[in-house]
């Protein structure tokens, strides 16, 4: 049994693929897996660390701006996409997958198009409420389209083979407990705020969290903060804190470039500050965590705002749009939550009620008819 998985560029595309692979491997320990990603992107390091083989394509996505730079970029992207066709056909010929599964990102385009043309069953998983451009382009080649949320169905072509499964998450989000996680991270009994701007970082969140960390110091460190500044924002975040005179040697303040033990950090947290990627908004309910959500305004069709409102409407989160974000507003919002155990309890219960803990199993059940034996 051979399964090819394609997805990458961000953790929101990589982690669902890893979760699907782990679930299939649990049912079929002898199954062989091959991931396909993009050279120079996160998957090149994350996937091998998870124990899977990966092949990397030299491709890039298209820009939608009407500028000379975007035109040049798109000409190059079009050339790379055409050149990658022979590489994709060679990968399929060598690996001979029984099924090809895509979880998003432009790498899915060439490899899944080639798989569909070769008669290999193609299964797409779309985690967002607004299906991405790549998924829409691949609908004609898809045997089955799995979506994380019911609202995505109406945004796909009528008659498309769609099934709602929820978004697959790593099992650690369901199993790790707060006390054990805090002991491992050497955190004390004070409330813990975890803030994440996405795997690549978010300048607006970094700037606001620098103010929050400064205010926390001024108040005598009443809360502990773990902040992921992102690969591109870490150095600037450290400079910001230094300029504000923040004592980063205090264990109540922990700034990282990237959090590679997110299930543990989320388990330890009392409240989470985050962007609103679909996978994060699946992990938060699974872990039962109240959240302050800051949608990215730079995504297609403002889909992160609608992702966020799904949890806000259930009483599990508060939303601050980036145009309204300040350090003072974020601190007041966070303190309003962490200073009220009853409010935290209610929000945590609402989050847990919104979770779909068996999404990976639902996806496996959908994929199983296309597996041999």
C-alpha cells in the first residue's frame, strides 16, 4: 500500500497531512508514504523529522496583484509549473501510489494534476471555510473532496464530490494535560498566555505582544507568557523588548522563533492569542482553550475573520481585528479573561464543545475505499 501526500508552504498545510498519514499508518503499519513539497519551504525539514520521505519540487505560487513585479513573478511561476510536469510524472512512476492526497498549498497543483491524469484516485482536503485557489483548480481531477467545515461546501462547484469531515489534528492536542505540560515546561501556578502569529510570524501581533509583555513586567509579572515571533520576526521582537527595557531573563517571559512543541505549550496555556488559520481553530477547541483571535487581513476573501467568528459565536473566543489592535487593548482583553476563573471555565467548555476530535478517523473512513485490500 502506497500513499502519496502533497501539501506545504505553511504549518497549516503540513500538519493536516502528517495527521492523516499518522492515522492511516495506525490502521496499516506496513503502508509506505511519500510526501511532495517545495524546495526551501518548511516541509523540507518538518516532514523528515516526522519520519517520512519527501520529494521537493522547484515551484512557486502565483501572485494576484496587478503589478510589473507580479507579472514577472507569474511568468517565472508558469515556467516552473510547466517544467515540474516531467518531475511529477517521474515521481508517480517510481513510487506508484495507490492514492494521492492533497492538503493545500501550490505544490498540490502539479503533482495532483499529474496523478489525476494518470488515473490515480485524488483526494483533496480543504481546511478553510473558503476553499483555496489550488483546490478550486484541482476539482476536475478530484475523486473526493473533504472539507473541514460545512460552509466550504457551498463555495465549491455544484455537484462536486464533497464530504464534511472536520480538520485532522495531532492526537497530542487531545491527550496532554495542563499540569503535566506545565511541569515539563517548568511553569508555575500563575496564568499562562500563549501567543502565536503563525509559523511565519505576524508583525502586528509581535508589536502588540511586545506591549503586553512590557505591561506584564510593570504589573510585577502576574502572568507567564510564551510567545512565538515567527522565523522572520524573532530578531526584531528581541530588539523591541530590549528597547522597552523588558527583562527577558525572567522565566515568566519566553520568546521563541518557532514553537515546535505546540501541543505541549497549548496544553499548558490558560488562554491563547492567535491568527485564525483553520488548523489552529481546530486545535484550540480540541485542547479546550479560550482564545483571543486576530484575523489576518491579508488572506483571500477575508476568510480568517469568518473562521474566527465561528468560535466567537460559540462563546469560545474574542476577536480583535488587526485595524483595531493595540498593545493596550490586547492586554485589557487578556486580563479580563485570565483574572476571571469562571470566565475561563465557560470559554474553555464552549471551545471543547466545538471540537471534532475524530476528524482524522473520519478522513481515514473516506479514504479507505480507495486503498488496496
